[in-house]
């Protein structure tokens, strides 16, 4: 069985903060006899707490694009990861037929040297059935795969997050196991889509995929799978219809020793995109996709090597209508990068003395592309190649593999008493004066090597614990907004905050810049699912003004002092 996990896009959450002056470039000191490396120990268990031997345990340094470390749990389910640097780690476990729990996924990225970890795996769901011809004969050794289209909460996925595949046996029976709860479609055959077509096992390369029960993608049955459930008799009557082929070559900026990946992405399901990848070695510059049904696709090439600097082509739009497509040339170009530094500004206020300073190596900076811009003119996965950058011990940071487009910047860091004061950028050209990167999108062209990004974290952050007073529960979805009361701060994007209100009416906000604020509880502006993100977009000027006007009219004001922790504050919606 083959398991492929497709990235949805980058995944770091921006938490935002602010306050005074002096650049600091040292991390927290360790005792002189402390080792530079250490270990993390743990245990892998099932949902009943029983040990799971022979589970694969992986550890990755958060923000690293390099290979991780893998160990296997022993007969008691125990493991030990050694030789680890003192940086944050993401740890996960895997085992056939099992899957991680939502809680264990939430904990990824929060482990440090010296921790002891318990990883819980639960039995996944199963989908099984038979593939047969129109005459009822079994179809043997055909690849069958399941693809999740909605998660367990019914939310439609923008990109497939779970794809599993396996072949039918001599009876035409397939069985796909280890599936998380969600909504699935089941597909048989198709040369592009099947791992088995690349091994020579699949004799159905030239045919288009058949979707259960016996249809095209438009009429495919969607199956709801509960946690640990087994769905049986999901049979497929194989259509055996001939498909089209797509072929061409790749050229461009890749090194001579670099292979490449060509990705064919179907444009369907209201924007959901399915990536099928074809890997080639460095000496093979031709690609071929077979068994392609009529439809619209993006075709994209990217380099396939261990280098930290990648290249990719523009996504070429193909409209397949009853004929093969040949002679395509995909030209790769180097992706862009942005480099700069993280600086710390201390606050001399007595309340802020002896407060823990953020550790540079636990600080991440990320670039998020402009959603409104032609994200529709390229495959969605292109945006996920630019991973967040982790600052080095001296505060320097570099964001790599950014596709051409417009970006905003965000940061994540440790330190309850610190906030994000500013993100500035020195543009290229004769101008040397820094600009506020929170107020404008930063355009990156292919191959750009931009420098001069400065992320300033300031000491003196306040925190707020509040309750929306509206009875025992909140009757509708509410968000608490903070807008600057000082008129001279109206244009400061980082002085606007937002937090969703829980069902019992509570909110928690931390890393807030000290100052005076208007507070407002209301439904999210424009129905935004991520109200803080919506509020801080560079071009959301009118949104911020609307929030501030409404908050001022509500006449609830609070003044937050440096390093102050306000609790039990009452807000009336």
C-alpha cells in the first residue's frame, strides 16, 4: 500500500506582538558544562494505552527542509532519539493500519531536548470492495486508490490531504486501510494516478480512471467514513475507456545533476486540486502522462534534488479535448528568496525586568502570498514550496523557494512578554529608507534574491483574559477586536488584534503592544474565518477603519501597561 500526504500549503500561524530600543544578538546562556546535543525519549501506544512495537518514529527540526531522523520503537513501544541539537522538534509516529490522533498532530513542533513523549496511534478506517469488468470478471492487479475530499467536520479540502492506494488481488478485491474519518471517493486505474503503473504491474495505463460505482469524476460516489469504521462492498464496474497522453521536455536553470518532478494538476471540484507527480532522474528530460481524461489541467515542472535552492516552471494550462498533447516544453526558473534578520528591543520598565528573552533559534519568519492574485493561473502546490525560515543563533533568517508573486510577512516566536513591533524592508534600487512591510505587499520575481528584511520584537507585551457578558453561552460566532485608541496609531497595522470568542464567552490575547485600545465584540468582519489575518492584510485599510469606528462607538476602552497581565475583563457585545 502506498500513502501519499500532499501539503496544503504552508502551515505556520502568525502570532503578532510590539516596544523600545537596543539590538540584542545572543540567545539564552547555558551552563558551561551543558552539551550542545541531547536526546528525546518516548513511547508509542494505541488508544487503550497498549505499547506498539516496530512503529516508525520521525523527528524533524521545526522549519528545516533537510532529512529528519527515524528510529523504530522496541517491543515495549519505547524509543530514543539521540544527537539532537537544542532546537524545537516535530515528532510523529506511523505504523501500518494506524494513524495519529488530532491531539498528537497538534503537539507536533513543541518538543525539545530532554522531553519524554507519548505518541498515540489509533486504528484507521477501511474501505474495501471488488473491481470487475462489464461482464462481471474480476480485474486483477489494477491500482485502486481512495482520496479524501472532505474532512471529518465536512469541510471541503482545497487540495487532497490523504491519498492511499493498493492493488486488487486475483479475485479483483481491494482493501485500503489506515484511513482517517472523512469523505472519500474511490478510483480504479489510470496511468497517471496509479503508483502501480510505474512498476509495470498495472496493465491499464492507457485507460482513464473509473470512479466508484462506475462513473467519471463528475458522478463519483462520495463515501462518509467514520473513525475506525469499515465500509464494505464498495464495488467498481471498470469502464476501460481509452485516455489521452501528455508529453514533452523540461529545460531551464536546474543543475546538470538534478532530476525533476512534473506535476499534472486537475482543475475540478470547485477549485480542489489533485497533484499527480512523475519523478525523473537527472539524465532524463522527457516526461509522459497517460490515461488522462478530458478536462482542464495545470502542468508544472520543478527541480528534484537535495539543494536548498529550487527552481520551477510557470504552470502551463492545458485543455484536453479528445486528442493527445505533445511537444510541451517546460522551462524552470530559480525561485526567489528573502533574507534579513530578527532584532530584539529591550524595555527598561521595572515591570519588565528579568523577563525571558525570545530565543532566536525558536523564532520563525514566513511569507504568505496574496490570495486574490492570480492563484488561479498556477497549481496551488507551488505556494507551499516556500517554507518558513528559522532564525540562526545571531538572528539572521532566510526565506527560500518563493514563487513569483506578492507577499506579506508574519512571525512566530516564544516569549510571553514580547510583541511584534515592526516588519520593515529595504527595497532594491537607489532608495535605502526602510518601508513598512506590513502596509504593502512585497513583490518577488523569478530568481530574486531580496535582502534587508528586519523583524523587530520588542519587550513589554501585555496580555488580556476577558469574558463576553451575554449569559452563560455565546449565541452566535463572535470575535473580540482591539483597535488603537490613540489617533496617531491608526495607521499602525500591528496595533490591531482579533481573537475568536469561545462557546462559554471567553477570549485570551497575548503579546499585545502596550497602549490604549478600544474593544469590540461582534461577528467577524466580512465573515472572515481568520479574523486576525483579515485585519492585518496590507490592503485591508478600510477593514481596519471600520473596526476602529465600530469599536470607538461601543465606548469600551482599556489601557494596557508594559508587561501587564489583565484578567477577568468584562466585554459587552
